[in-house]
C-alpha cells in the first residue's frame, strides 16, 4: 500500500493499527537495495547500493536516492546471495528483482521486503556494469532479463565497479514552476537530470521535482 516508503512511520503502540497495516521491528543500521537476476530457479547477485531517505512531514523514510554499487564484506555477500536464492526457491521469481535490507552493527542482515520487479537503484548497477557515464547507458539489464534462457556464468558486477554513482531525488522546499533551462545551467560535467516534469509545470512544496545522477568517485 505504498511506494518510495510513503506511508511508513513509527508506531507508538497507543493508536489502533489499521487492518491492512504491517508492523515491523525497528532495527538500527544501514539500508541497502540488493539486486538479483533469476531464471526462475537460480539467483545471481548483481550488486548492492546504499538506500537514502529523507523526512517529509509525518513520513520519516521517504526514498531520496541511492549510492553505489558498494562492496559489503564477504560474510554479508554470502548472506545476501543466500537470501536471493531462498526468494527464488520460495516464489520462482523470474528476471530482475530486488530485496530491501538493513545491515546492523553486528553484520546481521534484516529483510524489509522483496520487490519482484525493477528497482530504482538498478540503473546505478547498469551504469557501473558497462562503465558508462551518467548520460549514456549501453548494456540493458532489462534486455538481459527478457532474453534470459539460462543463467550466464558471470553476471554479477560485485567488486567490478570502478565508478560510484549517486542518484538523488530532489524535492521542492517551496512551491515553484519547473524550468529545465535553470536546472541544466547548474549541471556539472559528471551530472545529468532524469525523470523530468513538463517545462513550466507547477510543483508544490515537498513534491518530487526530478532525479539528479552524478559520478562521485572514479578509481585511478
């Protein structure tokens, strides 16, 4: 009943819980989006990205972007691979799917949810996979999933990325009219704009404006 973590909030234990609500234990740690590719019987870990959030009114965990691909420890990678395989064994998930997890200070992996679809952080993995910049993308993860007849021997990009990509969703601090020329004039050499609204569109306070893609680290 939500998207982008809209509707997720802390429960005080005082007010009534709606029949459709799900209560989860609050776990301190870092949030990650974990991407997998499956042929319906075998899961491959494609990569891991940090998930970033911002607070909007009474919603404390509004999705604000992703950073990645990052490189978890070997022990966490083993847990994530096992998680992906259990998901495929349980639900025969085909193609691309995502798991949102929290990793706590002890290195334990806590599952939040599984999304049987393309996720917002996968475009960072796609750019890292083919070494592209923020403006041009070559290899298509979606195309790979559609054409998949058997699992390729080496699909995972874990540990291969020589660039770190940052996707940031920008929200309006005050009501405004969108002007693509004003935004384009502020772009750096390693930045690009995505999910653009119509030029001149009226955008309300706290509403999403667009996505900003940046290359933040390039290995020597």
